[in-house]
């Protein structure tokens, strides 16, 4: 189902080329258009163009998943305090090098019953350009740090920046991970306007939404305070991402 837009686009290009007798500029235009579509597929994890990622939960009740990327950080303990106060479990996609920097915080995340996911060893800005072998090492090394620091293993993986491509797809398959995306992106690393972040999240909220946040700043903590009040008022419960994968294995 997710590939239908690309199949339709491919068929359209073929019809377009045939209609205009396959001239050079026709081929060039189709090539550029197809390249744009591939780039779009690489950066929009919801499309599942290269990797089938879990982006939401099929449910009939008001429930959402809170997920936090790029930690642990100096701000994570405040997030944990707030979640504990509200008796909420979340999913933390942790970076290996950050775990090494804040081992006690990582151990606390586990001890308080939150779900852990792999977010690579270094979260490199060059993620989209790494080979399959290097991406595999990034995932495996993060696993090693998690095992060493928290005596925990996870089959959950979230691609940095939500970027996917053939190399990343191969690495995910080699490491036997399940790719986890989202369908509500807060963009809390892009803007400092807390009201905009809050409105973006609450506006796009649906039953079974997976919300992408980052436990890396004071502003996101402030947004989380308001978001938890909103969820309570709207009678939303929360779930952790592993509940989806566990149900699929039954």
C-alpha cells in the first residue's frame, strides 16, 4: 500500500515518455522527477519507501506513544521525574555515545520501566551516506554499549533523522531490528517556539499516534508539561512502542 504513489509515478513516467516519443528532454525531465521522488522517499519515514517502519498503532481507543530521541542527556532526569510523577511509560531511542556519557541516567530509564530503542552509536550527520557495513557497525556498537551499561537488549531501532535508503535497509535486516518511525513530528530541534511545538503535536494527534520528541532541551521539557495536561484533559492513555511489536509476534 505504501508503495502505491511510487508505482503510479513510475507508470506515469512511462506513459509520458511514450506519448512524447522518448525525446532527450523527456527522459531528462522524468529522471529529475524520479530522483526527487526517491529523495522524498528517503526523508519521509512514513512512506516506507526503503524500509517498512512502524509509524503508528492500529487502535480504536485514545492512546498515543511518547518517544524521545538522542538521549540520555543532562535534561533526561527532568523528563524522567515528570513521567514518573504522571505514571507514564515512554520509549527512549538512545545514542550509544550518550549512554557512555550518562550511564547512570540510562540505567535509571531502564529501572523505571521505560522501553529502550537503538539510535546508533554516534548519530552521525553523514548517516544517509554511510555504507551498509558502516551502518551495521553503528547499530551493533550501540547494542554493545546498551548491554554493557544496562544489561539490556532491544530489537527496536529508529533511523537518525528518519533517513532510510538501501544501505540502511540492509543494516536493519542484518541486525534483525524493527524500524520505528512516527506520524507526529514535533520539530522540537528546529524551532525554539514552545507554543509552535505544542500546537504541531496536538494538531496532528490521532488514535495510535507515535510522537517524536527529544529529551535534549528545556523547551521540550516545558512542552511535555503542557502536553501531558492536554492528554489528560482529552482522556488519552499512553503505550510504549514495544507493545506493538510484541502483539505482532503473537
